[in-house]
C-alpha cells in the first residue's frame, strides 16, 4: 500500500527555467500553452452555442460580449492558439508517423514558419468571421 | 524464501515507474488529433457561418442535419482530446497525490460536461427546427 507515497516521490517534468532558449523549445512550450488555453476557450465556444439554444436574449448577450473590444482580443488570441496548435499538431503527427522533420535545421525553420502561419491564419479567420 | 533471489527484473521494476497506460494514452491522443485535423477546419467554417448569420440564421444553420452532426462530432473529438491533453499537464506538474487526483477527476467531469452541453444545445436547435 505504498502507492500514494511513491507517486509523490516520482520526478516531475522539468519546468521552463530548465531549458536554454531555442525556437524549437519555444514552439514546444507554446504547443502546451496553446493547448491549455484552448481547453478553457472551448468552454466559451460551448457557452455561445448553448446561448443560441436558450433564447434570442441569451444569444444577443453572448454576441455583445464577443463583439466588445476585450471580447475581440480574446477571440483573436483564441484564433492564434487554434492555428498554432493545429499547424504544430500536424508537425507532431508527421514526427510520429513518417518520422521526418527531426534534423535541427528543419525543426528550427518549421518552428518559425508555424509562428507566422498561426498569426496569418488567425488574421484570416478574424476577417472571414467579420470580427475586424 | 529470501526476497530478491527469485525476483525477475520485471517483477522488481513493476509498479516503480510510469509504465502503466502511457502507450494507449499516446495513441488515443493522436487518433483524436487526426479526427480534429478534419473536424477543426470544418468547425471554424461553422463558427464563421454562425457568427455572421444573426440569431435566426445561426439556428437555421445549426438545424441542418449535416451541420448538427459536424458540431456534435467535433465536440466529441475535442472533449476527448482536451481531456487527454490536460491529463498530461496535470500529471507533469502536480506532484501531491490528493490535488493531482482531484484535478484529474475534475478534468474528466469538465470535458464530459462540455460535450453534453454542446450536444444538448445542438439537439435542441435541431428538434426545434
């Protein structure tokens, strides 16, 4: 019955301060941060759909929040997070499936490209949704 | 019988490491990711359509059977993927067993609640037509 004590003495994952800065390290932690952000952002999208199901007033209230300035900023950050996590997620699947893209040069270049794609994709998404 | 003499290396190691269900978790997270690779772009299209249609237009959009199916499928895959992903974060950074277990249970509840909320909302809109 030494389970709980043993679990507590297991090593933890290294925190941010362990790593020396590099763009691949930044992309890795950004993937985790955007994942966590999307976890909470999903509840906002869900609330928006629930409001649509409840009543015109509830939906109008949600629309009012989304189209306010803070709402638009959150929406834009959400869009950046979606795009980054999506593009970097494709890279994770390429790493795990075909197993390519591991060389330092390719990994660094692709990391930088994904940051640009995430921001461009988010701007495009905001324009398409008429949020700008 | 003396302890250790007849212990195989596997028996000695079992229960000491994290070799529990990591492989299944790893594969499930990626299978859900593959589904989301298709569903998320479609869901973004849904969000664009709904956000610019007004209340009646948005409800009419969601009430289409294909759209309703897409939204429920996406909510299911998102719920599964976000639960598995948040589980890794909790397990990586929270060492105290009580807090860790509490957060892992809350994580499961929250992910399922999100799915049920979206599914119920879509079904309500679909039935109401």
